[in-house]
C-alpha cells in the first residue's frame, strides 16, 4: 500500500483512468470531455471486495475478477482479473484483509452477500477441537489412551456407616 495502476474507463478520455488505493481512501483520476477530475472516496463508502465473473469474448469463456464494489458502478474498481480461479481466491482474501473490507459474492439476484457469517469484524466459524502440542502435559497420558474417554467415578458410591473398623494395629 499504496497501490497505483491504470484501469479501463469507457466514459473517460482515452478510455483510461488512474487509480490510487490507500488503506483509508481510493483516489480516481480521469478526464471527461477535456475536464480533469480527481475523486477522493473513503474506503468506508465501499461495500466490500467482490468476486464476480465478467463475460469474455466467447460465450463459454469469462474472466474472474476481484472488484472493490461501490453503490455507484462508476466508482467500482477492478483490482485483479484472471482466466482461472487459482490466484483469484488468494487475491480476494489479500485485498479484503489489507483494506479491511468484507469479502462478498453475488447471490444470483444482483445483490451481494458474505460467504461466511460474521459478528462485527470477527468471522464466525464452527469451533474446532484444540490440537495437542508438544508440552509438559503430553507425557501425563499416552497418546493411544487420549482417544479413549477417561474413567469416571460411579454415581452411587458405597458408603459404610456405623460399622466396626478392621485395621491391623501392632
């Protein structure tokens, strides 16, 4: 960060706009009808980092793009695009983490949703059991026995009251 690159803009002169992305803002520089403009948009106004399939030259071929989505489509910024999904997921996660924006996917109806449930900035996932590590506690019980449940005392323990104690005393 900051990242600077040029992107295609059909409405701009020369069909090019310059984009600068910082942790707090996105600056879009372009010229329309000879008038130069600079748009300074805060990151908070963006919806999130979206993965979407953009149509390609052939009907069965398309690019997978990572886009910083805004409510106004003219302010949305394509961060990366590829023909296969090998690097796209890594780019999607990296841009989301570095910008602090949620990761979004399309739901088929034109709206965006998060692929994972969240609680504020925290991603909520099912709890997983802790992994045993090498520590002093490892030697207390053999590994084979760790798969078994430890024994439990009987719920109804026998108690002998009012009986004579038999102990050998010398």
